[in-house]
C-alpha cells in the first residue's frame, strides 16, 4: 500500500517504513500507553512480523519491538518514508 500517503498503521506492509503523522484521539486510556511506547508524531515505524491470524503485528519502534492489535493500529495514522 505504498501509494497512499495518509493511511493507518494496520495497512502498512511488512518491512515498509513509515512515520506517525497523528494518533486518533479516540484511543482514550490506550493513548497514554502509545505515547509511553514511543509512538509520537514523526516516529519511524517498521512492521516486521505478522501473527498467524493477522490480528497482531510486531513493529520496530525506536530500537524496540512492540506488538499491537489491529484495532489499536487502525488509530495510528502514518505516511510512508521516502
């Protein structure tokens, strides 16, 4: 999905590199968790592994691997790194 410059993190293919443009405000209590994990505007993110059932994806974020559910990844808007 490299042609879309404004997509959500759940649509990014494995090994593509993108950066966070914003996080939806409807995250409520998970929003603080996202910020604690390093997901802020401008953070580079690279999906590296998808679970067998596809609901959870592991992302490389600031040197750490963090797994997110698809429902949480849908609330993180990204743009592809060029």
